[in-house]
């Protein structure tokens, strides 16, 4: 958490809002402390620590592919994303 402000590459934060291992506020803080080009986070309602790709399958993979293909700036057009299941 303390070093995220030194990261100089694009950052895309994905976090489950019901994560039983890493508290949700940790993902929020990580997003806020990013100074590199960071993109709107993807919060998964009812998502735990190991099931985000199951709960939010298609949006999870679509957003990840946009980010990895260098199209992540288009994610910012939508603001913070919340997947509700």
C-alpha cells in the first residue's frame, strides 16, 4: 500500500466488496493512492477474494481485456464500475 504512489505504469484495481481476506477499504485506498495512470476501478458486489471471475464473469473479462489491450482509457468513460449480481 505504501509503495503504490511510486508505480509508474497503468493500474487497474478490481476488488470484491465482500472479500473475506483483504478488506474492501484496502482496494479503495489503493485506488486513491495511485499516482500513475490509473483507470476506474471495478468493484464486484458480493464478490469475495477468489470468485470475482465467477460472479462478474463477462464484465470481469471484458474490462480486463480492454485494460491489457491498452484500451483501458475507455474504462474511465464509465466511472467506477459496480457489478451487481
